[in-house]
């Protein structure tokens, strides 16, 4: 994301599509680095469509927030 406009999302096509089976549980994870993006609160509101749910924010393997919360603002595109 070097050189990207601050507070925006960048998208990239995956070389191979990620196929998720119905009912599967997946985790969207970020890693913070010293001097990089800093996220330390689970007060980011997450809104999903009918094809997904957000069960909780997780920090170091522990549930740290209720449904509809996240430590980072997730944003991705998908095709049914």
C-alpha cells in the first residue's frame, strides 16, 4: 500500500479465486508492525450482507468484541 491515498482501500485480483463453502468459518486477519498501521480498539462497526455474518472481533486469539465489531475496517469484494 506504499504510495496509496490515506484512508482509502486498495483492491487486487487474486491469482486463484478463493472459494468458500457455504457454512464455512473464515477469519480475516491483520498483522500490526512497529511504525505501520495502528489499530487498537474494537469499536469499528461491521455491516455484512445476507451471505455473511461477523461474530466477533478477535485479539491475540481471544474474543474481544461482540457481533458486528472489528479491530480493522474490513473491505473486500466477492462474487456469488
